[in-house]
C-alpha cells in the first residue's frame, strides 16, 4: 500500500507530515526522519481505527 505524504517545515523548524488521503491524519517531528516515522505510525493507527469501527477504507489506498 502506498500513500502520498506531504512534509513541510514550519516556522519553528519542526517538520509537519500529512496524509491527504486520510483526513486529519497529521503528525510532526523535530527532523524529517522523525516526522516520517511518526506519520507512518499515525497512518497505521488511523487504518486500524477504520477497521475496528467498520468504516470504509478510502478507495485510493485499497490494493
């Protein structure tokens, strides 16, 4: 499964990562690598929550 992740650096130098396919799935880190690791964890939790609550998984990521 592949998801697009957007990473931007904020005014304070932190990195903010967002997964546009999953509304509200946002994380951050002090480094780019930390932000990537954190967003991967956030995506995993998001998808587990969808499954737990019998919510549909966005079609753009089902493979």
